[in-house]
C-alpha cells in the first residue's frame, strides 16, 4: 500500500485525533500535526521527547555490538569521538513522521541535540535508549549510516528532512510497504499506519 499526499495528511490527522490521545501505547502519544510554513500540503507529524544518555561515548556500547561485527567496521565510526568522556544527562529528540516522496509511505525521521543545541554523533545516537538492543544486530556501522551487508539500502541513514530541509537521521523506507503487509492484509490507510507503528516499535522504544 502506498499513500497519496492527501491520504497521508488525512490519515495522520485522524490518527492523532482518534488514537494519538487515547491509547496505552506511549509511542503513539504526544504527536501533533504541523503544516509546512511556506508550502501548503507538505505537513507532517511531530513530537519532542527527552532521552537520558548514560553510556560511554568512546565507542558503541557492548550491548549494541553484535558478536559477528568485524572490528574494522567500528574503526570508521566517528573517530573524532574516541577521546570523549562518558556522557550523562538528557538530550532532546525531535521525532517526525513524514511521507517519503520516493516510496510514498510514512517514514520516521529524527534529530537529537544536547541542551546547548549541539547534535549528537552516530556513535552517541546509537547509545541512546531510543533503540532496542537488538535493533541492528549483524549490521555494519559507518559514520553516517547503519547497514546490513546484504541490503541495497541502509537501515539508518542521514539526510534532509523532506519538508523542513534540515539534516536528520531516518529509517530508510525502501522495505516498509512489504514489511507492513506481512502483518496486515487489506486494511485501510489508518489500520496500515497503526501496523507501521507496531513494526516501528520492534526497532525503536518510543515510550520516552
């Protein structure tokens, strides 16, 4: 299933109204609809949460490193952070649900900054409690992406937010439609979006 621009707008607003405020799933709470400041019809869902970072930023946490990840894969992960000390405290995570202009499905974008406004590196981002511990098992990590060796596209990548034109991390949407349809048959767009959030929660802990 894919979404037209008007279908995406309608279903997101309905989700926020009917589900976003009446659910026990905290990952579906706190979302609001934002219209594009200058381009009508390019709106998106948005929320802001705070996350506590408390693991060592000198490398990927032991719990995040699969046994079969090659040591060379880690050497390219933000060498500039190698001298960093243990990071503690809270960071702000801006989260977005945006329609992919290429794949025509909802896509999860996010950015993470400390309270001084400085963005976190990928090494630091992967150590946040936003991700499930087994989210990227067997993946190769580079400075700006996380990718399975057999995949054509990265699982996690870095690029421009389609509506805001600011740099964000995002989960690549290339396999989204097929993955959702594995757990859902012949549903309306609202049911599809609900199933997408369920699928998303297998990688991300959105309860923060």
